[in-house]
């Protein structure tokens, strides 16, 4: 009798244990795998939609005041430019961004690219429209200064062109890209105060 009870209990334990294994391996695992696959597909959709949005936007993501996507400046030069711009923003609330870029595709006009990049990144306070973008491409040999409508009241197109032609370009011609931007930035800040 006790032997039958022990066999019965053993059989029940074996069935429960086997049932647990079957339950975990043949029921839970496929459900989990399906859920993981669903989660992964959802994740891929988000990633791919972001890629499409980024490609529609046509612009790189900003990384600070100095966005050296052409790797023209040394780390030390970028830090110095960042400090100059940051101090100026603290003092005035005016916002400046410097961008180096290899291509303006799909645009064929650097002025339009600069204006739309400024708007996309939100350079300047919205209520003051006090942004300024210095955009240049060493590989394309082009430069543009784009100003917000508030900035434009002080830093007119004429002033910006003069800074480009008389300060920045002469340094660029000597291969001194940092000096050109630094001197141009200092002149623009002086005019803007």
C-alpha cells in the first residue's frame, strides 16, 4: 500500500516536473519568442522611421556651439570657440553656432541651406530671433553667415559680407581656417554688442 502511494506520488511529481518543462519549453518559450520578435519589429520600425525623418530633414544633429563635421579644428580650437560663444550668450542671450560641413546636398545654394539649418536647429531665442550661424565648407569652398530677423537689425547683410570678405576669406586663403573663423567671430561679437 505504501509502495503504491510512493509510486503514485512519484508519478505525480514526475508528471508535474515534465509538465513544467513542457509548459516552459513548448508554451512559454514560443510565446516569449513571439513577443520578443514583436518588440524587435516595433523597435526596427521606430529606428527606420527616424532614419526616414533624418533623411527628410537633410541636416545633421547639432552637437554644441561648434559643429565641426569636417574635422577642421583641433579639440583645443573648438573648446576656445565654444567658450567665446558661451560667454557671449550668457552676457547677451544671443545665440551663435559655427558649422563646418562637407556637403549641402540636396541643396545647391548655401544661403538657403544655412537659413533652413538655422531654423531647423532653432538657433536664437524664438521671441527675439537673435541667432547667428557661421556655416562653411572647406571641401566646397563656400561660406555663409545667416542671421535671425532680430540679429539682422544690427548685423546687416552688408556687415556680414564685409566680415567674410575682409576678415575670414584672407585667413582661409592662407589655410588658417581657425584664425579666419576666430577673427570673424570676434568682429561679429564686437559689432553685435
